[in-house]
């Protein structure tokens, strides 16, 4: 008999509707086991043998089951052993042996809707349980914990050792994969211009067909010293090429010499077009930086001075997004150079629906924590060490 661990096919002898109640007990010893390889079409002549088909509390004994042609036994809050036996049989056929529902229905001489209901009941009664086992290097629990703790839309955690430049390849690959999976048609993508990780991401990202974006817009001034200017331009142009979008470049430095110069540049038609495009951004892809400038930013000529760094530290700043610095709680600080920045404003950035922050390495823990606390980002891609540090506080 194919109960919970047997290999035979359960074949009760035929029982008439009239003899159902009596036959339930008598038939318990009449079943026989046959090798699975000799299975033939079984017949379930009377639903009452198995405790009825989805009997509801309050049903009347002896009610005719029109679908299966049997007589439904009196309802019971606890299913009979025979009904549980049927649940196990159907569940094993479907989940363990891979038999499709129509084939199960034909084999057991019942309707496919009933097979579907039995499979659902098997889940509801705990006969079938789903267990997800994360392989090494997949940190689903960390990702879920981060999302819950900081109110994130999503989180991606990668396994990587080291700090600084060591984490870039793994973060770049994860970012490329995430964008490949989540970009949707019609997006306007904003990018922070001076991120080595984002630049590496577009190198490994696959082209999307058909187009998945309308525009790729620089969210902070993309001009800099000639030896590294190409990097900021390549990030925007390559991402636009991959997504079939139109690139929109910010033809200015991120940090200019005076407020007056910033105001003047903002009125230039080319720069005004970029600033107008910031309001259309639906997806922002952002690097998160610490107080100390990255090598790429330092070479670009857009880095803040050592004196500004000291002033930021006195103000409690721990990091930045698009040259907008914030403290440990994510609150924007009143940096002395704020009125000289050509970049998206904090309120406009936070209004973007999806804001992906990409950062890792132990040197960025404080910056990443401030970014998620302050709502600068709502999707985080980071490494396992940073994720554990964010959850340990």
C-alpha cells in the first residue's frame, strides 16, 4: 500500500454508495501493494472512502457529490486517515515524481480540479512544506533583514573580502545583474558621474533588447581634468548605449569656484536642459562616498579641499551622495560649498522612485549607514561585511 513511504499503488476494492459507511472500516485491510512499475489506472469509486471531497463544516451526511459521483461522508474537522492517505499519494505523485495534474487525474479517475484542490489542501495541512536553502555566497536573510531594518525597497548583498578597490568587481557585477533584471521600459536613469564602481558595472552589463530607457542623465557635473574626463563620459554614454537611451551630459564641473559662477552656468541652455531632466528621473544609480575623496574623484579635480574636509568633520558629516554630504543620521549638513555644487538637489533626489546606492568596503560603513538612515537611497547593493555592520548596531 502506497502510504507515506511505500512504493505500491493503492487499490481499494469497489464499494457501493450504500455500503460506504460500513465499507470504510472493512476495506482498510483489503488494499494490496504492487510495484510502482506495474501501476495501472486506479479507481476511486466512492469519495466517502477517503473522507469526502472538500467537505465543509455543516454539510449533511449522504449528500451526493455530483462531480465525482460518490456519496460524501459527514463533515469532520479532522480528516480521516483514508483522506490523509489520498493527500499524501497525490502530493507525492506531483511533487516527488513530477507527474502533471492531468495525468494524476486520469490515473486516479478523478477530475483535475479535484487534484488541484487536494494539492492545495496538502499544503494547508502541512503535508507539503516549502524549504528554500540558500547556497554559499547568497545572503537572502541579510538582505531581508536590511530591508526590514531600514525600510528599503530591496537589498543585494555580495560575498567579498577586503576594502576599497578590492570590493569593486563583485559590487559591479551585482549592480549589472540587478539593472539587467529590474530595468523596465521607459525609465529615465540618473547616474552619479564620478563612481568607479558604476563605471565598472557598465563594462560587464549586457545590452538590453528592446530599449529599456528613454534617457541616461548625469546628476552631478561631469566635467573634469582631461585625463579622467573620459571616465565620467564613458559611464553615461555606455549605459545609454546598453539601454537604448539618449545620453544627457552635464557640461560643467561638479564643484565650481563661486556661487555666482554656478548661477551663471545654470542658466546656460545646455546645463538648463540637464537640470530640467532631473525632474524626469525614475531610477537613480548612485555611488556613496566617505569624507575622503576616491582616487577617481581626486584626479577629476572635483574633490573638496583638505580644509573643506576638516570643516565637514566638525559638522559631523560621514559621507555623500552626488556631492551632498550628510551626518551619521543621514541629515544633510550645511557644507560651506553647497552653493557651489552643480548637481541634483537633495529634495529632488529623494523624490526619485527608485534610488539604488552601490557601495562596499569597511571604509564606507558609516557613509552607507547614513545614506540608508536619511533616505538618500531605498535600494542598497553592498557586501556582507558592511551588511552585518549595519545590522549589528
